[in-house]
C-alpha cells in the first residue's frame, strides 16, 4: 500500500512537473516573440527619429540662429536672441489700427495681420499674414540699427486664392 501511494505521488508530481515545463516553455517562447517585436519596433522608431532629425536640420538650414556668418553682424549689439528680437519688432507692426502697414492688401474679412515669422538671415524675413479667411506671404528686407531700431522694407508678396473660389 505504501508503495502504491509513492507510485501515485511520483506519477502525480511527474505530471505537475511536465505541466510546468510545457507552460514555462510556452511563456518563454511568447516572451521571446514579444522581445523580438519590440526590438523591431525600436529599430523602426530609431530610423524614424533619424529621418525626423534630418528633416529638422533641412528646415533649419535657412535660419538666422544656425547661420554663424549672419550672427556675426549682431555680436556688437549684445542681443541674447537676435531672431526673437527682430520677430518681436515685426509683430509690433500689427499693433497699428487697421491692416499691417507691410501687407500691401486690404483685409476682406477683417484686417490683415502678420502671424508667423521666419528670420532667414541678417537681411531677410519671410512672414505669413491673414485676415481670418484670406492669407498670403511676404518677403521683407530688414535692417537692425546700432540703436536697436529696425527698418522693414517689403521686397515681394503674394496672396493665396481660397480653394472655395
């Protein structure tokens, strides 16, 4: 009788051990597949990040902040961020009543105001303007004086035709 109990106990423990082995093997395989998929996803994300960085570098190519030759013009003025200073001065032209004086069009829905500004170098700015429905772009020449005054001169402009017309 004692032998049978040990035999049954041995068979039962063998079955439990077999179950744990099969279950653990499946879990290991499942985890291995998950790790592989996560590694593939990581590689994809790294490639995407690299591509985004290259795009960002291309977009920043025409930028005062990344143009050391243009920044030399502002060394003696002791401005912390010349591009921001110039953009702020340009935005101040929006404060006048009516259309922005640099925009050569009359607003149709409301007054044309400058929205986005990109300081390209030590001489040029490209800016976006809108009246809420119509929009366009202007190319501006600017000159930053020693007294930190800024003169703006319109070089060229365009007004987009809304797609609803």
